[in-house]
């Protein structure tokens, strides 16, 4: 069972990713609860994040070879 902190964090990132809409907190909480439960049960192979700061790899587009 996911804890409240995990659910709250996921719900917050969902809210941010959708442009901070008002009146969607219950929906975000329900989605976050489901996501956290799936992560805890191991049904997701990797952490799904909506936080852009957690992106791995290059963030710059690959430049063509200029040689």
C-alpha cells in the first residue's frame, strides 16, 4: 500500500503536467493512488515520472555531423 506522501507527490506532478487546472484534485488523487499502487506491486518496470527534472539522457537535440 502506497503512503500518503507518495500519492501526494504523484498527484502534484500530475497537476503540474496538466497546466495546474482547478477542480481536478480528486481525479489527480485517484490517478496517483493507482499509479503508486502499481509501482509498489512491481507492475511497472521503471518509475514513471512527470517531473521534467528527472529526465535522463541528453536534453539537446542531436546535431548533424559537420565534418
